[in-house]
């Protein structure tokens, strides 16, 4: 994300974005806990970030009982 776009984000959106950036496999529930907001609020902010083109959703199938290391550039 460019510095200019980040400066335009409200503080809550920035916190949500950073939580996802730090842990891209986090569920919406985990993002809500990390940021300290309700699940509904996390869903709303993630939807806004997706609409702005700042997040995209990728689904990954992982075998049970396996550790996964996902890196985001």
C-alpha cells in the first residue's frame, strides 16, 4: 500500500489493514479480536477495504494438522 493511500485511511481501517497484513491467514473473528472491535464491525471495515481495492480475498485449502507459512509481498 502506498503511503498516500495509508494516510487517507481512518485509524480503524488502518488497524484492520495492518492486522491482516501481519497475519494474512487470520479469520475475521481473529482480526476483530486483534483490533478490539466486534465481528460485525470487522466485517464492515474489511468490506470497505476490499471495495477500495486495498484487500483481495484468496481462499486456500490446507490439509488438516499441517502448518502453513503464507507470505505476502
